[in-house]
C-alpha cells in the first residue's frame, strides 16, 4: 500500500457533519458526557460549536478508524437515551440515531471492512431508532419499494 491516505469514507454523505454537532451537543449536555477537554457549564451554542469543531478536525485530519470511533460514541449516547440508561433529549437522540444509521448502511458501498465492523451498531441503532420514534411520536420513513416497474403498459 502506498503512503496515501484513503479518503473514500469522506464521500458518503454530508449529513453527519451537518446534523450531528447540534444533536450530539444536546445529548452530551443532558447526559453530562462532554468530550475530554470540554469545560462544563457552557451554553448550548458553545457546546454545538465545540462539537462542530471536533467533527471538522476528524474530517480534515482524521481517518476512517477515528471517524467510526466518533460514530460509536454517538451510537452509545443514542442507545443510552433509547434504553433509559442515560438522560437526554429523545428528539436529539432520534436525529443522531437516524443519521448514524443511514451512514452505517451506506458503508456497504465502500471497500474495506467498515460495513462488517458496524453490524452490531446498526442492529443497536435500528432498535434505538424504533424506540425513540415511539417516544417522540415521529413518523417512520416510508419503506423503500421492493421492485420497480420498467417499460410495458400500465
């Protein structure tokens, strides 16, 4: 392998970098699990800015492994709220859970072991998202069609 850094993991979708900072900041604030070096007693805006900076650093300087480790932290926050073992905003947990679950499902299209490594997280997130939708009364997304119609008459 050359000394080049693999960047294919960056091209999946922009939703995690857009959606996660605010949702994760809300979860960390309510569950008291701020990342190392992040002082307590900050405003929600400050927490979201710090989380946004963390995500930006991961994207610009991190690796696939460090990104998946971050998403594992988010998964733990989401599943903790869903099971009731951690306090937190169910709506923020639902948003974060849906974003990470979608991300993990898309890993099937990338080379490498990412999809296989996230199998347990996908299972946990599917259960958590179901539970959180029930608690927040959020509608489930429409199911994907199982077949497509091509050509022919109606």
